[in-house]
C-alpha cells in the first residue's frame, strides 16, 4: 500500500470521527480522575511514579473520600506530588513524611492520611521515622516506591540497590561485603505488631498495576478499622538512572528486582481481627 493511499485512508477516518462525534464524554471508558490536577507530570518518560499517582488518585475518587484525604509528599523525585493530587497535601522534610503523617492523623483522626515516599526518603534518611511509626501502629497508609536507586540526585546507591547493581556511587556494582546487603524494608516492618497490613506489589505490567491498586484500596479501607498501619511497597523502575529505555527497564525489573523483592502479601489481617 503506497503512501498516498495511506494518507487518504487516514483523512477518511478523521472525517468519520468528526462527523459521527464518537469522541464524546458518553463514549469514554477511561479518563483522568478528578483527584488529579491538570498539571503535567515532570517525571522522566516511562517512570513508575506517574502510574502510582494515577492508581492512588483513582482509589481516592472511587471511595468518594477526596475531601477527607490528606497526603504527605516526600523529598525525592516525587517532591512535587502536591502539584498533582487534587486533595489536601503537606510537604515534609527529607525522610520525615511518616512523622508528619502521624501528627496529621492524631490531630484529625477522622481523615484518611497517607505518606508517599521513595526508597532514599523512607529507607535511608527516614529509616528511624519509618520504623517507629510502624512500631507505634499509627493508623495511616504508607506508600513506598522502590526503584533501587536515588532518582532525583543523580543515581546514587540506595538502601534497596541490588547486589552487583551499578550506580554513580557503586560504579563497579554493589559489593555486599563493604556496602552491606539491600534492605528488605517491607519484610522488616511486617514483623512489628503495629503493622496491620503489609504487601509488596509492582508497576511493570497491567496485571501488576491492578494488583497494586487493589492493595492501595485495602490500605485506605483498613484505616476505617483503626487497627494500625498499612504499608504498601510498589516496585518500580527508573529508566533514566538505570540508563535503559522504559521497555528495557520494565524487563530488567522483572528479571532482577522481582526475584530479590518477591511480590505478594507479607502480612494480612487475621480473620475476625
């Protein structure tokens, strides 16, 4: 088929769409939730943060709790999360998001409160806040994005960087003898009695995204029960600092991240509890 015929067919279909007005609101099956603003994301192409924002916003919208939800933004790639969520948001100092969320929830216990944190924020500078927030069983949701690297500041090794994985501060790969093993923070906090629900999901495939959304939904729903803390880890990619295309980054995530950070529920509420 030559180029002229292709152009004619394209014009024909454009005319059909315009004449029949098929692109109208009544025909839409998927659209941006009102819990996201119209501000364009600043994230790199293929980054999982946009997907994570989307499913959190969808859950808030579907639960009808937009006016009752308060989010806490971290320092890191998602430092501007308050620009994107159309809900009440509070910025926190680096690593202190769970502490800020604790204060908000204690002052306004009727609100749904969540923190949104990357691995450098939550598992490095914020390790102390994270552990003690979980240990106290604060009735909040922590959403933890694990992409195995410091994204915003140049790709340094993070607490979650895999053994042998290269970064700007481990150019020959992470040596566990001198640099220690990666922190499996979700398994660690799951041992604490204050944690009510703890799970690890991923953002690399449509099926995994659906499971991640379901986990976030549970995290918000469990706040109603006032039983303790919900912790949802989302394994994501970082195409820019992994120096890969988005497609290659998702494949690398599946082949390398997921064997080390297996997906699934780690701690779930006991029946009747």
